[in-house]
């Protein structure tokens, strides 16, 4: 059952990434006056909507990427000790990047 949930979440986050990328490209490159400066970005980040969007986008990126890496690691590393060490590094890196990203957004 665990594999089915991971498979479903991988597809779901892929879909979220696709929609988020379209929104990101439209907002950053095709809307507005063309000038992307510090004031524009801080004004956008002051909105709770954009903070939520950015955190959801970050969470989707991290899950999608690290879940894919997890699958590759579990398929190719056969030693149980080395596999456990690499999995701990993957979990620690994903948690660290999530905390850093949330601190930047908030």
C-alpha cells in the first residue's frame, strides 16, 4: 500500500508542479510592466495567497525530487548500511531545504 501512495503523490506533485510552473512563468514573465525589482517581489510576497502558493510549490518540488531520488537509491544501493545512511541524508536534506524555504518565504 505504501508504494501506491508514493506513486500517487509523485503524480500529484508532478501535476502541481506543471500548473505552478505555468502560473510562475505567466506572473514573472508575461504580466505587469516588465520591470521586476525588489519592491515588486516584496509586495507580492506580502500577500498570504502568494506565500501559500510559494510554500505549496516548494513542498511539491521537494517531495517530487526527493521521492524520485529515494526510488533511485533504493533500487541501486544494495547494502543495507549504506542504503540507510543515504536515506537519512535524503530526509535530512529535504527537511533542511523545506525549513530554509519557508523561512525565506515567511
